[in-house]
């Protein structure tokens, strides 16, 4: 099995005027800068929120896969969050107060 590894390819047909641009699966589609990071990820006992800009604090929201807020707290840069209140699984982290609604995935085991 081979993997297609071109950055951008343009395909066209002489019989049909359809043009497609295909980006590589390794290309970065979202060019926005990251406003925060979560580590370690996957997390076991705790994870840390690192704010990437000068915001002194923000509101942390953690959503389950159904979109329900399961955790909300004011956080500051490099704050540690205990994961014992979470069941193992995939969660989505959002910080209100910085960025444009950027979310990141968090795995807890």
C-alpha cells in the first residue's frame, strides 16, 4: 500500500472542466496560532494548562463527546488539573477569554 505524499496537486480533465486541489494529509490546514496547550496528553493523574499569550487567567471548559460541559473552572498559566473526577475517555478542552474558540482534544486514561 502506498501513501500519496504531494503537497498540492491540481487535476483537470480536458473533457470536463472540473478542477480539484488536493492537500497532502500531512499539510497544516489550520494556520492559526495555538493559544493554549494541554500536557501530558494522554493524561492519567493530572494535566497542565499552558497559556501561550499574556492572558493572566481564563475559564477552562471541558466537554464530553456529546458536547456537555463536564468541568468548568478559572485557570491560570501552568495550572495543574486533577483528572480523578473524569472517567477514562476523550474530552474536548476550550478556554474562554483567549483565542477564537480554539479547542483541543484531551485523552484521559
